[in-house]
């Protein structure tokens, strides 16, 4: 297996609902724009309109929580399934008209996925922090949890996430917990959705008592 097409065939076979599986009607957008402060500010304003919420740092965290799940997804999915990594620098994001990133594809391979994902995260995090006032440390914590979750969702072992993280000095080490024989990310970050919308805290939210989190994970 040597080409992008072959990689996508393998990914689609293993993961029929991968992040590039359905992009019809969505706006293709180069991932490089996530390093553009003006573009990020526009996306965060769109999120504010959708949630009818105006606190910029909170919106920055909320937008980045969603975006950081999608930016590295083609790279991680391909790496887990085939051992070859699609290039995060060559990612095209596919946006809904309301600004949500609903798909991501890449058109080339890269030899050092951890380093490349780290560079992509770094430039985007700098832009989100500048555009919204969200704390850089908080954004990196979110990036860790997003990377680790994407590995698990792709069917990968925790070691894959840990290996990628080793090549990204700014990234906190991913943490995991095994509940009823299944691995979950032991999150260190909060998406703050409960502050921007009438929604409960996520099942794995770190802003709850450890025993409450464990009980909710056990009930899944």
C-alpha cells in the first residue's frame, strides 16, 4: 500500500463513517486557515451566534474542542488502520454553512505524523488564543484529549496516542482509564458546553467528582 487512494480504501473498509466519508454540500477549506487569527475569529463569532452566547474565551475553548477533534482525524484514522499517515498539513476541512467542521480529508502522506500534527496544533492554538483570549495551556490540554479520543474512536490502542504525543513537546501526556474492559480518555480538559448551552456536563467531563465520572462511564 503506497498511495492516498489505497489508504482511503482501507480506511473506508474499516471505518465506513470516517471523517472524509461524507463531504457533499460542505465548503472545502484549507487547514492552513486555522492559523489565521481573522478566520478563527470569524468561526468563533459564528459559534457565538449558534449558541447565542458571547463570552469569547469560553467560545474559543468550545470551538477549539470541536475543531481539534477534526484537524488530526485523517492522519490518525489512516495511521491506526494502515500504519501510514495522511498529512495533517494537507488537510482540507469541510464546513457546514453555520461554520461547523463536519468533515476532513487529506491528499498526501507524511513520514512523521506526530511532528506534523504538533505543528498544526501549535499554529492553530496560537490563533485561537489570540482571537479569543482562551488560555494556551487550556487549548493544549484539549488537543491532548482530542488526539487520544480520535485514536480510540479509530480503533487504535492507547500506545498509538502515547507514541504520537512523544513527538509533540507541548502536548500533555494522554491519560486513560479502563472501565468494564474498555479504554476511555481520562480527560484533563472541559469543552465548557454546559456554560454556553442548556446541556449537562459530558460523561467524561473532568469537572465532576471522580466517582461520579466513573459511575457514568460504567453505565454506558
